């Protein structure tokens, strides 16, 4: 589970901005269903970020995505290669050459970790990993500390050959990434969070039959078909069945063979099948036999909303079953507000979400503010200050005597009480 995330000097984000899933309520909070450290920390399964266009919502999500990608992939970087996650704030000369800073607290396998990272253009300047103790509140043990031009400090909980690790560790690589992808077992658990416990919905287009996780799921496990159909039916998508047909795309097959030649043959064959897949959805023919259906091509004959729901289905099902963190940018695109609420309610329902999955989304749709009975701490905003820098803040920061729980948040938002609105001015087109 994700506890909180902080980023500084990253694209439109200048000073440190922090998002948190933590509930600060001292009384019973029906929405904060996950408890850590003997119930001293309560976490929400869902939060939402609002803000005008170009305010930094997507940049904040991108920062979290880039951090996770760096931890997963940097062990592959060649010496001297630029670090893609380094994207400094460019509107202040003092910040252009400053490090990008990340901090993330998370829980996995009943252990709570704090990971700190500072990076430059092609170098790791600081990297630290801590493990919190459940026995003593606020107590934490150092797993490792790494700073530029200094020897790496290893805590007592670190095991394995340190010299062998450092022999292969490059200045632009994450030690956590290098250890997590080696035979050293001491950091496999904290690394696993970035590898398997957080996922990002990245699809931008619904017009082309691109690589899709739902299709991948269906190609791997036939049993997922029933679950995917149940999800689509719950969202009122009127289909009787779905199937995957394959076309002969020789050029794509050759591309995969050449581009992914380092993969196992079974994985390559799976990719070929997914890239050549054409999902078809069965619709009942009116006035015909009960079993008479016609199949529509998902890419060319279904609506944008149906395409997105199909695309999202595997992400949501996998998240709820496996207890992962799912992050979706522009959640409202192509989805009816009632469908959005249905998905959110699945995460808020402890009987459905019994694996402690979490959902973080960005949106413009204020329907969610009021319809899902969210607490103030679950609603966040982004806005830009006078210097063009993104500021992230929570509804809970506003006066609790003026903004009470479950009031008409949407109306208050459009009244300008929370800021984070476009500054619209009159335009003369002549």
C-alpha cells in the first residue's frame, strides 16, 4: 500500500509537494479501512486530485511513474546514460541544475518502508532506504544510505556480498534496482513494491487496437474472461460474450522478434499474439433466436467508453484481486460519472476490496466529490502559483468549521472556495 509520496524540482513542481493516503481522523472513519502499525496509521483506499488544465495533476502522476520506472529499470542503464526521471523545474535558473527529489513511504508484506532518492542528469546523488519498526512507534532502521563521493552505509539488516554489488553498481543506477534484480535477497521485498504492487494506466488512445492489458490477461488465462465479463456487465455494457481473433501481422511479428530477442520464446510468442489480437464483442440480435449474436470489432465498431472500460477492466480486476495500487490519469475521459462512481465504490467496499487495493485518480468531474461521500482528506487539488509552479494541497487544509464533511463540495469548488479553477477571461475573436 502507498502511504505518501513527495516530489520536488520535477517539471512544473518546484518546491516539495506531498500527497498522502493517511487519515488523520481520531474518530472512526468508515472510508479509512486499512490500518497499519497496530492501528496507529489509517489509510484510504481511494483519493482524487482536481485542478485546471496545465496545473500539474498529470505531472505529479508522472513523477510517481518515473520514480517507479527508475527503480525497476535503472539496473539496465549503461554508464553515463541520462536518467529519464531527471526533469528539473525550468522557470527558475537556480533550479535548472538542482537535483530532482523523491520520497515515498509504502507498506508491503506488513513492513513499512521509506525510500529517498535525489538524482541529477546522469547520476544518483542520494539514495536511502529505511524500515520502520512496528514495536516502537516512529522507530526506523537504516537498510542503506548512499551519497555521492561517499562510501555506501549498510545497516545491520542488509545481507549479502556488498563488494560484489558495488562492483556492478553504476553512478546512474539505483542500488535498490540493482539489488532487487540480483541474487541478493535482502532488498527483494522493498523492491517488489515498485515491480509488482503499483501500476499505472497509461493508454491514451482508444481508436487503435494497441497492446492492452485486458487482452494480455485473456491470452494468458481463460478464467479471467468470466471476471472481465462480469465487470463489463456491472457497468451496463450490453454484450453477451467476447472473444479474441488473430490476424496475420507479419511486420509486427518480425518487429517483436527483433526488438525483444532477449525475452524467452514463450514471452515473445505471447507478445505476438497480443499485438495481433482483435477483441470482438457479441451483441444480441433483436427478434432472432435467443442465441443469435453478432460480433462487433472493438477497435472500429464500439464506443470510446466501451473501449476504455475494456481497457481498464484488467487493471481494476488485477488491482482488487492482488491488492495493488492503481493510478489513473484523466479518469473521467470517456467514462460516464455513474460508471466512475461504480469503480470507486468497488475500492471503498471492504467486502469487494478485501486485499487492500488502492486507487488514485485525477479528474475534472466534480460528481465524484459529492456522490461517493468522500472525506476531506481524500480530495486534493493542484494549482499554479504566480511563478508558474505547481502546488498540491488537500481539502482538509481548509477551515473545518466552514467546510464540513459531506457538504456540497462540488458547488463550493465552482464557487471558487478551493481555488484550482481556470482563470477564464473574455476574449475578442476579431
